[in-house]
C-alpha cells in the first residue's frame, strides 16, 4: 500500500473512534484499523496484559472468531476460480464414504450451501457441547478434533431442503474448511497460507500461537487462548490490525496490494470479486448473504435482532449483530430481487470467542474500511459491535457524494 500509515487519527476521525475504545473494559486491548480513500490509520489502546506492562501495537494478535468465515469463503472462491472445486460440488465428494450427514440425496448439500448458511446443518456438531462442558472455563473445544467431527457427521440432522433457508451454522463453515483441505490435499492452515494469507502479505494471520498476543478477558477473568481443531475454518484465526488493514485493502482494491509473481493473481482477483456477490437475501430487511460476508444498504437503518442479545451460550460466537443471519425471520432464496447488488452497500462480519470481539466491514463504492478488535467481551447496552457498525456507516456516509 502506497498511502501513508499513521497511528494518530485525523481530527475528524478521533471522535468517531473514541466510543469504540470506551465500549471495551477499562485497559482492555483494542486495535482499530481504518481506510478512507488514501488515508490509512491504525490506532491502539490498552495493554496485552492485565498489569499494564505491554501496550497494544499494530502487530498485536487478536482472536477474530467468526471473521474467519470470510477467509474460508475467499478460499472457496479462489479454488473455484482455479477450477479445483465447483460451487455446486456435493460435499460427499470430499468426505469419506461413511462420514456424510444424513439428508435427501436428490438435493445434496453443496459447497455453496456451506458458505451461505443454507445447508440445513445445525449450529454445532453433534457431541461438541457435551465434550466441552468439563473444560468450559479453560479450553472447551480443544479435545474435539477432526476424527470426532467425521464420526459425528453421520448422526448430524439436516433441517429442511439444502438451499431453501438460512440457518447460521458454525458447523457448515467449519466443514467447508475441511472439504476444501481434502480437495487440495493440504491442511486447512497450510492451504489458507499458500492461497490467501501469503499472497496478500498477511504475515501474522494464522490459526496457531505466535507473535505478540493479546490476552482475552471475559467478565474480568482471563480466558485461555481459543482452540478449535475440528472446525478451524469457522472461527480459529488470529490476526493483527496491520494484517486486517491489508485484508480490507485487498477487498477494496486488489491492485493496491503487491502480489508475488509466483501466485495465480487472476484467480485471487476473481475470488475477491466473487465473495461480494449476494447469494441469498431477505427482502423485508435488505440483508443479503454473500460468500462469507453480510451486506446491507447504507440507507437502511432497520437492524434485525436486538443488539443487547447475549446469544446462545453454547455458541462458538457469542453475539448477535445487525443483519446477522442468526437473526429471526424468513429468508428468500437466491432470486434476482432478493440478491440484487447494493451499489452503496456495507459489507461486514463480526466474530467473538470467549475472550475477544472483532468487527470488520467496508464499502467498495466509498473506499472505506474498518476493523475493530478487542481483547474483551463487549459491555452490555448498545454494544461494541453495534457501535462499530454505526461507526462504519458514518464513515461511509461522510464520503458519500451529495
């Protein structure tokens, strides 16, 4: 990126960011990355430790929770652009013969269904919650590995016809990561590094430990690092404000991100466009599901779901947010009216682990991007993620032509 990167927000940006820092617990690690046209800002507050010795930096690593799903969807689009997989491939093609979920095979679950939460799969795998309970306050999902997942899939119920309705599923997105890894003959993290993170220069984005990590807190108590060996494609990534700035820039203008000559730049460029194409929509509220991302009109101020909602305590991702596909209501299939593109639309996703909260969003039309990462669960009330969404909306509206 050629534009200057500054750690000091512009005078008009500081008042917008201040509520985001205040919404987190006092002293909590918070990092914000902003793109406005040619302006690049990374602003950090708080400390990576409770005693206040190590301040947060642009290269401090945060758990990004379900924002991982956008990386997995981008990987799907990149592999589809190369011809390695097809969106309408049935998942059975990439699973052991005895590991497919039970569903009517005249309408199989496809890779696209997994990426758009239309597979009919439940939120979590069968057996994950019982396995997590004994370790609920330490590392609840760490002992549930890929072999457990494959044994659980044949016992996993599928609700309705695949492709007919949106039901938010961590299992579906995590399974997408597994089948893509099987299709390529590589582990998920290795595949993501070679196809996405490496080419985009995301040097500190990975599933494992490393770098300068922030410490996560929940209700004032330190939370051990999050591990999800069975479903890394759903919520296992860690990243930094620096890397999220580059990730946002790639979605806004790939030409601004230098790519290594050895990679298939055409496939990655195609994929970055594909993930922004709406696939499923809700006419009444204007929410659209793209590949891994949610999309809303800038003018639509109605937000389905209560921002005060505390979510399902068994979920890997503990917060509802504006336009979240977990919000109640009927969804329309991918027809022309429901999935028409939104020229001034906001594209976004949020995520939470037990000790971290993240929001990432952008507007290609306005050339605005925002990533907010915090080493704490948000406070009650208006909500950390809700505030981040409103900040993005304000940033985009300020650049809208009269």
